[in-house]
C-alpha cells in the first residue's frame, strides 16, 4: 500500500507498466495458454475420490439376473413401436402396471419457431409414460429417476427393455427409502422438458402439456440410459448439460467406482483411459479428452436427456452404451447390475449431493481439474485487458493539456465529442438486436422471395446480418459529421476493452469453457487493434478471429477430436446446422449461447472493428 500511496512511486510504477505493456501482454497470453495445456498433465491434476460418506463404499451385492428377459422385452417394445408408428402408450401402460408400478401419462404439444430439418419435425405432439415405485419404508418425500428416451427407428429399444426389467426387479426389493420413477419420454429433450415442467409446476418455454396426475418426492438424482445394441463394448459417461452445467462430481465418481467393481469398460467423451501419462501419446490423449469436454460445455446445449434435469438442481448424467466391435463385450445383465448398484447407493443419500465439486474438467475418469486450477488460465488472459485499459487511461491523461495549477483546461480542441463515441456503441448493439430478432421474424418473407426453406431462411438471414455489420464504420462516419479525433478512438477502445473484460469474466464464472474460448480469440484483438496498424492484414485477422469464424473452427476441431474429420463442404453444412440448432436450443430449452453471442459478444467485436477503421 505504501508503494501506491506515494505519488512518486506510483508514477514510476505506472510508467514501467505502460513502457512494458506490450511485452507483459504477450507473456500473459502465452502463460495462459501454457497453463491450460498443462492441466491435462496428470501430475498437475487431482485424483477423483468420493466425498459423500453415504456413497463411499461399494460393498453391496448386485443380483440383477434378468438381462435376457430385458432384451426380450425390448424386442417386444420395438414391435409395438413399429405398429403404433411411435410411442406404444397403451402397451407401456399395461406393461408397467403388470410390474406393480403406479402408471401415469402426460401429453404435450410444441410448435417449433422453424422446422428442425435434422430431425424432420415442426409441430411436435407426443406422450410421456412414467411409473412410480413407491418407497415401502419411507415417508415418500424423495425420489430417484431412471429415464430412457423412446427414439425413432431401432434406437434405444434395449434401454427401454432394461428399464422395465429393472422396474420389475426393484419391485421385489424392500430396502428402498426413496420413490423410484421410471420414465419413458418421447421426442427426446422436448418430452423431457415437458415432464420436468409438469413435475415442478413451471412453464418457462411456452410448451403446452397436460398436468401430471401422479408425483413422487423431491428428485435427488436422475440417470438417462441409452442403449442401441444387445452387447455393449463400453459405457460412456455424458455429463455436459444446459448452459455448461455439470452434475456433482460424486455422481461421476460413483459410476467409475461401480464400473471398476464389476469390470465394465468405461469411457468419457468416448475415449478410454490410458495410464501412460508420461509419454507424448498419453498426454495428447488427455488433451484431446479435456478439449472435447471444453467444446461440449462451451456449446451450451444439453448432450443428453440428463442435461435438462440440472437446471432444477437435480444431479443427473447420461449413460450411453457404445458398441465399437472390440473384442471386449458386456451383456445387458452386467449393465443392469451396474445400474442396480448405483441406485442402491443413491438410495442411501441423506441429503442432496453437495460435498464434491460442481465446477471441474476431466481429462480422464480417474483425474479431474477443479475450478481453483483452471481459473488462473483465464485470469492471465483477462489480465491483458486490464493492462491495456491502464495503458489507455494513462495515454488519455497524458494527452490532456493542463494549466500551471495542474487542472485540465476546460476547452480542449482535441477532446472527442460524445456523439462520436456513443454512435458506434448504439449502432453496434442495434446490429446485435437485429441479429437476435430478425432471423426468425423474417423467415416467412424470405421464403416468399427466395427459393429456400424456412430453416435455410433463418440461417442465411443470420449470416447476412452478421456480414452486414462489417459496414458499420461507414455507417457511423455518415451519421457523425467531421472526422474522429485521436483521443476519440482511445476513449472508444477503453470502453470496448472494459466492456469485454466484464463480459468475459461474467461468462467464465457461469461457463468457463465458453469464456476461455472467447478470450483466446478476442483478447488479442482487443489488446493490439488501433487505427494505425496495416488495414488489410488487420481486417483479415479480425474476421478470422471473429465469433462466427471461431464457431466454424470449433466445428472442425470437434470433428477432428472425435476422429471423424470432415471435408470443407461437409464442415460448412455442419456449421449451418450448428447455427440453426443453436437458435432452436435457445427457443426450446433456454440455451444462452445464441443471445450471448448476438446481443453482447458480436457488438463488442463490432466496436473493435470500428476502431480499426476510425477516421
């Protein structure tokens, strides 16, 4: 404090920071990237451990015997599904009732803002069927959920069969202290959203659904099951939920512990765990696994039916069976024993899962990176914005003419007018509002005048508005008479840098992965863009590092990390699909990625673009 309170020392420190500002910024950027890459190195991570005492031991004996019967039930379900052309509601109701459950149905209707061409649906009508196994020795104030989506075609029939087999087996047990709800939902996430809104008496998305006639207790945890083969190579754990939410780490630890106990091959991000962390290939494998989790979390979309449970503070995950034709095979009976063991442990919970971490990254199922380890990587990038803001502030103070008494002169010929600063800020945000609202509002008009479908109209309109923002500096100069001052762009850049710093910091607190990816691309632009740099090269770099191109690069990187590389044309088609899906996710489930990019990140980038072409 003495260093800052002494005017001479404070002035010397300020001069040092301004003189070495650019080198310090470069070092901070390189250190931030290196810190993040080091998180995948096993000695720098923590070993997973069970924090909840009630689930600490796996010393329970799993006895589920009815794997073959579950497969037969799944085939019967598939036959009735083909016959009904969708969810076989009547058959499911009778089958669940025969297993001693209290069975209820819920119908729902949802009109999409524009057709979902990936799944060929626009007006969605469906029915959820769920059965409740009441706790025989408890006041029925808490519940657990096991859900299996009714997918089109031959997908997930085995999961529904196993769900019904577990319901019959659980009915014969007397140690349940929580209600167990067996849910078969139609139309994947839309059906899950309707059931959750009905269960909690909320309606946040404008969906039409019938009230639930039967309810259990407060839901403590949920698992979503996805199986599409009679034999499973490995079980993949899916954690990423809506807006980057993750379940309590103890749920992942419980899954890993039981997989080890009953010898089930388990994966995360579809990748097996390796022990050769001290080799280049082992480290590369860990980086790929962690990067896949970062990209999935940054997307903000739920990667399984469990993702919508998390917004209701219900710890949930999706268990996805993978059949990759390896020699190692696991039958349905073993998967049933895995689920039995997990539910028996969850049944022992005396309170909600809370002792372990909610913010983490996982380079493997046995190692994790906590928030205290990965936030410094973002902090080093955010520090660059603080340093640049300090440098701009000092430059503005030094440029102001002063009298002998040290007071700033009232009349400054070079001071920027408020209109020259306010105009680009207002126009940038108006462009962002147009990008957010016009694609859906103008889809009918676009279809009338151009030979495109409604989905194509929405996506192409969004791209057109995004591209039209490049003309913002020209429009700004037409609205502001005269040329901007030298101090004008500094003031505008100071506003943009502070705006970006606050925006990225708030984003990283909610969704670290999204905040870090945006910081990687936007911080260098905000730090070094001025009107005096080479225009053509700088404009090219700004476009390459813009939010839209960052999304395009992430699409190609995601496919590459999944070992499913695509050509340029295939990648472009996938990119258009990602845009339409992002807009749909916002309208259907409340995903925040699209409004964040359109209303905040894109206008901030436009301010930097305006600084580059400042006159």
